[in-house]
C-alpha cells in the first residue's frame, strides 16, 4: 500500500476515534444535564448546544472512518447480481458521484466556516459559543471524506482492492 494511502487511512481512523470520543463526551454531558436539572433543580445553559454541535461534528468527522470500514448502510443486491467485471465500473461511477457531491458540499462549507471565523459569530444563547469551532468539523470531515473517496477510487482502479469489498467469488 502506498504511503499516501496509509496516511489517509490513518487520518480516517484517527478522526473515527475523535468522533467516538465526542459521542461519549456528549452522553456524559447529557447525564450531567439531567442531574443538574432534575436533582439540583438548576437550569442548563451550555449542555444542549454542546451536545447538538458535538453530535453533528462527530457525524462529519466520523464519516471518513465509516467509509474506510464500509460501516455505512449499503444495499449490495445489484453488485452481487453483477459479474465481477461489471462491479468495477459501477463502483467507480458511484464513487465519482459521491466525490462530486462531497466536493461540492466541501466547496460550499468553506466560506460558511470562514465567515464564522472572521466575524466572530457566536450562538444566541447565554453561553455564546464561538461557532467557527463546531463549524470547522464540516470542512475537515468533508475534506478527509473526499480524500478517502479518492483513495477508494484509486485502490479499485489499480485493482488493489475489490469493488464494494466483494471478492469475485461472492455473488447471488
């Protein structure tokens, strides 16, 4: 495996761990919020926003890892019905469409994040969280997702991996 592929796979794994940590932290914050509100009778200020932004960020940051491990929901009836020779073009076409979508989304997210960064945009709540921090998860996650898609395309194009992770023997 080329070094650049190993680097992208490593970055995807790292962000997968970060995303899992954000989800665990969010669970802890929800428990703390319930304790503060139900037991102490106090209001929560930052917890709801923190959990919302953390879970959305974990979704974007964790997406490259999910693609790497093929952990997404996949309907593979069509690839299983096709001959191994026809799976490759289908995989490449689907990956190129996904890359175009993610690339467009990445392109649109950069000015959105940059505006939050340059203007110092904050949430309207009393917590006044700086929005560039959670917004950064979108271009970072999408950028690595695009790189992971390019890696997958290259690995299938050069026949170093089977399309859809299916061996030629797997079929309906």
